């Protein structure tokens, strides 16, 4: 043991400054650590979206946003459903076999949907990311073939898609429109962004 007397004022100063330093370190660390968590906007961007389609009538389309993308919900008419079989020979990928935008198994059918009358697809052209326009009227029209059965036209470079989002042959778009993961919570309530496997 030392015979030197303890300087209590120095001890108090060291304890106080050590505590203040620790408190300052915590004050700096909390915002720094919390910055690693995704923001509310980022969390919302990836969240599934519930959509009530009870008011959607045959021939009408509703657009919602999911992950910053426009998602189309089209309630097809019986005539539009019939047209899907009539255009298969003109399509680049009628069975949705291409893998760039994999089609969920429950939508790997002629109508590319869970319920035949309701199509759910991402409204972004697979060529350069434009948003195709609705061309539901049948028959000859500018930029469309004379035997047009209805669907979507990307006016940027002329890619055409049927009412199931399947691209026609010899068009700039290399793939069908993407079908996002989705499921029905009830007959009229859709959940976009999740399905039973998620």
C-alpha cells in the first residue's frame, strides 16, 4: 500500500468524465445502430398489399402499387377469356416457360391466374420497362393487327400482349408480363406480394 493520500477531487473528476464519456458513446451509438434498420418507407415498399376487388366489373382494370411497381388487376369478360385460346399460335411463350420472370405454378395456365376471370400482372413491359397501355377494343386499330383480340400495347417499341399478359411473337419484349405472388384472402379480397408458399 502507498502512503500517498488519495486525491478525492481527482477521483470524482475521473469518475464523472468517464460516465459522461460512456453516456455520450451510447448517445452516438443508438442512432448509428438504428440506421441499420430499414426505414418505414423501405418496409412499406416490400409489404404485401390487400386489395378489395368486390366493385370490379367485367372488362374493368384496377391498378395498385406494390414494391414501387404498378400491378394490374383485370376482371376479364367471357369474350376476353375465349380470346386466349384463339391467339396461342401467335404468342412467343404461350405456356409461360421462360425463366426471366418465373410465373408462379398456380398461374401456369392459359389464363395465367388463380381465378380464370381475374388477371393479376405487373404492368411493366419486359423490354425496357415502359408501362403498356390498355387496348381492350377488338379489331383493326393503329399499331395493332387487323385480327386484334384485345390486350395491351407498349407504344414505346410496339410490343403487344394478350389479356393474360403473354407477349406476341417477333416483338421487342422478350418475355410475358410478370405475375407477382398473390393469393385470395376471400372471394373479393386479394393479397399481392405473398402466396401460400411464402
